[in-house]
C-alpha cells in the first residue's frame, strides 16, 4: 500500500521538477550532477538516521502496509520521502521564480 503511494508521490515530485526545469530554461545536464549528489547524500542520511531511530525504539512500523523490503531496519518506503524532497524542492523553487536570474 505505502509503496504504491510512494511511487505516486515520487512521480508528482518528478513532474514538478520537470515543469520547474522547463520554466527556469535550464538544461538537465547542468543540474544532473548536483541533483545526483543531493540524492545520494539524502539517501545515505536517511539510511543512517532511520536505522538509528528504529533501533532506538523511537518508532516502528506495522508489517501489513509495507512491501517487506528493508535496508537494515528501515523500510524501503522511507527512502521515497528523501527522493521526493530532492526533486520537489528545486522544482518548486524554479516554478515560484526564486531561481530566475532576472527575479528581484
């Protein structure tokens, strides 16, 4: 259940990213390396801190709604939140005009 929902949110975040990229008139090849670096950092941090928090007993998950795929103790669904943020935030930044050079 959560895996399918996660894919929907990731698709929406990527659509907003694509729209923002088009609105900013930037090329994908100019942002692909920083985007990849941000994605890698976010996924590594998610793996570290989610596993630590789950291990410490700060929260847990019911097994009925998860896919069953884990990285350590963290379910794979947790990693979609980080990926969504990496695509959604720059897309919104560009769409709202903050990333434009001519914006005052």
